[in-house]
C-alpha cells in the first residue's frame, strides 16, 4: 500500500453501500443497548447519522460517529482489506475469508487476515488481529483518529474491540449474512439485548463484595497502570 494519501473526502457520491446503514444501525443499537450502562445514549437514537459534514468533508482524527461520503481513497483501502480476505480464504485457505486494515493519518498501520484456525484462537478475527498489530506498531492501547476497513461486517467482539481501542470509524464490505453462516451465529445480537438470566450464557453475579473490594483498593493507589 502506498501510504501518504490524506483521507480527504471529496464529497463523491456514495457507491451503493447506502443500505448498510439501516442494517448496521439496528445491530449497533442492539449491541450498544446490551452495553447500555457504559454506552450512554448512543444506542437510543433512531436517527442514522445523516448529517455528513458539508463543507469541507474532511475526515480527521477524533471524529467518532461521523457518516460521510465514501471516497475513492476509501475504496483503495477497502480493496486492500478484500485482497487480504481473498488471500487467507481462497488462496492460502488458512481461514474463513476475512481481512482488515487500519489506517491513520493516511497510512496503513496494520493489516491482517483471520487466523482463528492457524492460532487456535477463537478471538483471532481479522479486525482484532489488526487492532493488536496497530497497538503494537504505535505503542499505545488507543487508536484515536484511526479507521478500520474490514472485508465483512464486524461481529460484536470486533465492534467492541474497535470501540475500546477508540477507533473513530468502521467501514465494511460484505454483510455478515453474505458470509452464509448459520442463523445461530447471528443470535448473539438478540442474546445481548436480553436480561442476564435469559441469555445463552446466563451470567450470574457472585462474591461481589470481594471483587468490589479490590476495585476500592485499586482506586486508592497513588499510581495506576
Ligand atoms: Zn469478529
């Protein structure tokens, strides 16, 4: 990848990806609703982010939650993610076809495919791998200003990883259902909206006081990690 083309949005017309919004916003709302305790009001809005920045539409760091026109440069980055997707899934046949890249300040700072089987790691999704690589490359656990281009719609784990890594923006190519996984793979979205006792894994609290005591102790430390 050439690296230094700035992510300047020229206001070019959307390229037919428009229906992603309605689809993904519902999922995103569901997911965030499940994490409502920390997500604030993000999950409650019914209004897709239609207010693309008008003039000039420049996407820079620190602007989460922005929906704007997709540019030719975005397509270049996404095609790199799709190239990696095809490499691992079709050419190497080492994994299901997923690829992701992370871009910041016009430079690709991480590129990865899915390595779940290779690493015997169910969390080694392309996006998580790319986030780990980007954090190692930058020496930070936060990636503000970064944009994640992923060949397929993020699963909740990858969305959350990007969220916690403070990535600004996600673009995805194929929809999750395009992958043709069994419907059971999609139940996680619904599952996470249910009260704990009704969820598949039925999280239960125990020894709360003992766990909380360590938090109390931690907060009193003069220096924290
Ligand atoms: Zn994932």
